[in-house]
């Protein structure tokens, strides 16, 4: 596998993940993907600011601000004033998950994965194939955590890692 294949696989997995998540209420504005990117960054970097998230993710600061506001409204994140600069807010994943967070965490990928693995004519995939792919995804999830991705970004950008060591 090369970098392009891995990137395309990642996009495919993101789309399957989006399909597996319970739908938000009608009328809720904005894309889900930016929410997930911001929340994923917060898992790796709790106690961070909107500007820092924008820098790390490459999302526009306005999009990060909107995502943080939506995540805060949904009970997914908590914010507090930054003691070093009261104009900024420090953001972290919520200590107590909201009902929406619990609903999203409880949702499985089974149906979305089965649909993705269906044949071109819509025939259901073999149960053994679904099980094999599910097991492989479980292994990847255990081995490739958001903190590992954060360390890879730090190495790529030449920044010191959160552990205080340089790459």
C-alpha cells in the first residue's frame, strides 16, 4: 500500500463512518465532517484554543469556531476562559457526555459496513467477509489512535510533541 491508497482508504472509511452515525435533528446547520475533525483534534489536544485547532487541522478559524459552538451546544465539549488571555477560550471534551454523545458512541458501523461491502448488484456480502473487515478495523482502531496521528503531525511539521520531546 502506498500513501495515495492509504489516503483514499481513509476517505472511504470516513464516508462509512458518517453513514453509520445517527442523523442529527432536521434543521441543524453545517457539515458533520468539520465537527468530527475538530472533535478528533480535541481528543488529542484537550485544553486548546480555536486558533490552535485551526492551525493543526488546516480548517479556517471561522469553521472551527462554528464547529466548537455546535459541539458545545450538543454537550460534546466544555469551554473556559484562558487564564493567560481572557479573550480566548480553552476547549476540551466534555467530562460528562450528553445524550447525543452517548447516542453517537452507541451506534455501530454494522449496517453501513455491510452496505459498503455489498456486491455491485446489491447482493449482501458474505458474513465471514463482514466479520473479517470488522476485526481488521478493530485492530486498526486499537493501534492507530488519535494521539498517534497527533505525534505523526508533530513529526511531519517538526514541532515538539506534547510529551516534550522533539521528533
